[in-house]
C-alpha cells in the first residue's frame, strides 16, 4: 500500500498540534510541524517575519522525500489558502502517496479563545498569535471535500480516532 500524507490544517489554537502529535504517536508516522520549521529558519538565518512561503516549501520538500521512502507523513500547519492546500495535495500525489486533508476546527468561540490565550506553543521562541490576530487572519473557505474534526468538547483521543477511521476506510 502506498504511504499516506495526512495534512492537518486549521486556525491557530484549534488543537491541530495536539491532535497531530498524538496521531503520530499512535501511528508511528513521521510528523512535520511547520511552526517548528519556521522557527528553525528564523533562528539560523537573517530572515525575519513574515517568512512567506519558506516554511511551507521546506516542509513539503521534506514530506516528499519521506513519502518517496515509503513512510507516511502527518504535516501540521494552518494551511489557510487554496494555494497552500493545492500545493500539499500535489506534493502527496507526486510522491505516489494517498492524501487525507483534514481541517481541525473549534466550534466553541469561548473555548477557542481560552486556548489561544493560555496555550504554550511548545516551540522555543515562537510567539503565538493573539486572539485578535486569529480572528482577523486570512483563512479561505475550503472548495473541496476534506475531513473536518471539531475539537470543541472532544477529547484528543476521540479526534485522533476520527482521523484514523478516515484513513482506515478503503473509500478514503
């Protein structure tokens, strides 16, 4: 069976990293977090914010190498635009992988805001966006099917199970 690229996207503070990291622990798939890649670039170069597409391009190239080696990948990023979504999809397909696009949402605005205001981003030097920045962020509506997982009031393990069931289903 060909490897699988699971792209986990969604607004900041919806639970993407928590869900994607747990999914990686359970599956043994490679885990790429664009925030980590971007912070490494910022620490090791003269580049500054905003980085533009740099972190996404690096992540996609690494994902393609891993997929071509036959290893499944979980890529976690905001993935806010059709162009970024199309690029991830093309990366998987060109590497001969199956692709599962997943959008993590938090349908409870109070819970989403609480997470945004209290979370530890888990990446040294990363300053997470404020609630106002999250709400104002450019985030295009999806134009194609994807798996939507709502983390509001849902334990992490349950969210992971929803994603696992989607890629275990031969129709996906």
